[in-house]
């Protein structure tokens, strides 16, 4: 029984490396071209590639973990939207206070510090019920 040794041209090797760098996986390329050696393509990538060996990230999670991550991502989006609404409301109220203070300074007295600067307020200088 004779054993056949395959020799691949540099052009072929470079083509395989280009496909790998384009996103194809090593097992897929081995099947596609009938390359048997497990370390053959990684050697070609090292020799002919752009110097970056691409690794695949495989995340193993249970169904509960996947569901929990999706739930947390949804909650983050909801909280970001709520924060945006609160920020807009704060800006709107600060603008109203500035206009009132400008137009009727004797009626509205504004705190010396903005509410975003500190949570403590000075007594006697309250804008309204907080």
C-alpha cells in the first residue's frame, strides 16, 4: 500500500490563509480542501498571514444564564432610557427656574449650589418643596 504525500503550492497556501483571515474557521477550511494535518493551516497562517493569529471565543452558558444576561441587558437599556428622561426633566426645571429668577428675582430665590453639585440644601434658600 502506498502512502501519498500532498504538496501544496505557496499560492494555494496563501489563498487558504486569506480565507481564514476573512473569517473562515480552520475545521471548515480543512474539510473544504481535504487538508488532513491539524497543524498545517496554523503553520501557514503563521508563515503567510498578517501576523495576527485569530482565536475563536466559545462561550458556554446554560439556558438560565443566557436568559438572565438577556434580562439584564434589557434592564440596562430601560435604566439608560429612564436616566435620559430624568436628565431632560432636570434641565427643563433648571431652565424654568433661571427664567423665573431673571423675570421675577424677588419671588424666586435659587439655592447657591445646583442640586447636581450636592444633595444638601441650605435652609432658608429653598426654591420649593423638594
